[in-house]
C-alpha cells in the first residue's frame, strides 16, 4: 500500500482504537482510493489532506433528560457529528436506536461526506442521534424526548449551517416534533432546517419514497450496464422500515418479485411475492411487527432471528439481495451463502450493511455490488431538493421530484462507472463510488486551503 496512506490508516486506528465501525468505514475508503493518492501523493501529504478528511470538524455530545408517562425521568445521550462543511452545509440524518454511540455516529458522518459529494448537490456531511429507544414508547413520550433533544441541538443547526433529517428510528412523526420545537425556540419559520418534513408544513413529495426508489434506479442502471434487468428477478430485502418498504415497492413495480422482509425480531418469507401494501399497513400505520404479516398470509413463513448478523434473509435463494436494515448485517458467511445460491447483485440500501470481508468476497466472485454511498444517496439528494423548494417557497409535483431523483441516480451511477473504468477496475462500483467522491472532495480541499 502507498506509504502515506498506510501511515494515515495506522494513525487513525491508533487514535480511535475502540471505534470499530468508524475504522471500518475509513479503511474501506482509504484502501480503495489508493491509485488517486498515488498520483497526487506529494500535494496530499504536504497538505495533510487525508489526515484532515478523516477528522470530523466538530463532535457535539449532550444530555437529553425526558419524562415518561409515569413521571419517571430518564437520561439519554445526544450526538451531532459535523464532519465536513466543505461543499455545503452539514447534512445527514438523526438515528434513535439503543446501539448509537460515537463510533456509529462517526462512521455514518464519514460515509455521508462521500455520499453527499456523489449527489452533485451542495451538501456537506454530518450525522447525529441518540441511544434513545423509540420502540414501545407512547406518542407523548416520543414528543417529550424530541423536544428535549432539540432544546440542545437547535443552537448547532440552521438552514445554512446544518440540516438534519431522519434515519433509523426517526421518521415523519419525530421530524414533526423536532421541527415544532425548533420553530418555537427560534420564533421564526426556517423551513429548510430539517428535511423529511410532512408535506403539510414544508416537506417534499417523494422524499419518503426517495431512498428506496433511488436504490432501485441505481440497481436498474447497474444491471443495464451488464445487459440485465430487474424484470422477472427474485429479490430478498432485509428491514421493513422506510428504505426497505419503498425499495420493495419500486422493485415490484419494475417487474421483480420480492420474497422477504424483516425486522429485528425475524423475517418473513413469502415465495408468492410480498404484499407490500400489507407491510405498509403493519409498519407505517399500526407500528407493528413484521410477524403480523402471517395474520393475512398464513402460508408465508416466519423465521425468528434476533441477531444483527447472519439474518435468515441471506440464506434464501435470490437473484438480487437488498440489505436495507442496518450496518454489518451481511457477514462473510452470509456473503458465501448468497454466492452459493446464485445471487447476481447486492444493492446496499442501508449504510455499510456488508462487512469489509463480505464486500471483498462478493467482488472477488464477480457479484455486482451497488455501494450504499451511491445506491442509497437518493434520500439525501431528495432532502436537498426539499431544501431548495423551501428556499424557493414553491413545491414540485411528485412526478417532478421523482424525475429529478431518477436523473440524479443515473448520474451517480455514471460517475461510479466512469471512475471504476478510468482506474482499470471496471465493474467495481465500490471503488468507483469512493474514487469519484474523493476526487471531488480533494479538489475542494485544495482549493479552500488549510482549514
Ligand atoms: P427505519 O427505522 O425506518 O427502519 C429500519 C429497519 O431495519 C426496521 O425494520 C428495523 O427493525 C430494522 N433494523 C434496524 N436496526 C436493526 C438491527 N440492529 N437488527 C435488525 N434489524 C434492524 O430506518 P431506515 O429505513 O430509515 O434506515 C435503514 C438503513 O438505511 C439504515 O442503515 C440507514 O442509515 C440507511 N439509510 C436511510 C436513509 C433514509 O432516507 N431513511 C437514507 C440513506 C440510508 P426494528 O423495527 O425491529 O428495529
């Protein structure tokens, strides 16, 4: 490996030794941009460009006290990692999940810088959230938590400063409570301060659908480039949240058959094809568990599984696998099962759903891998379209937003393909995505001097 790259990787490991997810994301990026670093090593080393790109501009942690419905007070930890404002205001979602810690926030923030650069839109990279568990909480408890969280966060964000959105555990309901509290404290209507808003008060049509739809648009482009298509393919999906639901919906509309979905308790397998409207009813309206699918389709199979890794989803024979739940959900073992069962493509709806070993194994076996940074960028791209509508005080129709999203995903795929081809790694879109994004960021860093 290039000596400078190796040194930065070693230093980053030493300085962040207990942050495994963050180190995993840094290692993936740094190892795949080696040819670019090799070509510019003098200027990059002299300006400590890699040392600067792996160090967040700012990390904010704060106390979030809140009261449950029985009058008991609880305390959670809030985070905002403002990783890079190089090409636009900090931008990235908020995650509410008990597993949230600084390592997960930093990995997500780091990924976000590259993803946002790939969209071609003026947005920097950030991530935030809390180790709060929204599961089983009443609406009032969620509201009190969100209000307390925003009472600290508001001083660090703004529509030209930092624009959070949703992620795991943060959907339309949470964004609504967060926005209400921000507006109340600021005493001003700054619509663009959060994205993923409901359309009744400034949200964008098609934002809810954007990450999942965008994933399928990227998959369509990738398959086309290899003389293949989604029509008639079997698709396995993990997760049953925002990304999973709309990926399934668009995959079905593209002529594929989706046979699995899951949540953190288990997965459903319906060889006849998942009824996505029923999943929406269970997950979006009733906020129930995926198991309840069997109440209408008793012949579908439910396989219990509480482990993050090695979900039963990846043991089922499929053409296309779409991990849409969480990080590291496809281990090397799961990747081997997928290859054994004849998978042709893996599309990362979630952020970093494949371990490094799993990704390398898939690539070595010539499986097409659509990397999350590129393939799930449709969500943040549409958030940027939401921001621009808020600034214009004007709304696009659903069709207009979907058309813009489609064009953005086509361009992201083109950029990944071009970079992979340019560096003699045709077909390796993981490398293509990292290189395309990094080159843009490196140019901006050099142009802006030592900051
Ligand atoms: P949601 O909270 O809407 O859904 C998450 C889904 O994944 C749920 O079905 C959840 O099950 C499951 N899940 C979450 N954590 C685990 C876990 N530890 N083990 C097993 N299952 C789990 O989140 P999103 O759909 O918004 O996000 C999913 C992924 O996509 C994340 O990696 C996120 O970072 C990424 N992403 C999201 C974007 C967006 O616009 N929302 C944009 C780009 C990426 P359960 O309900 O049981 O917890």
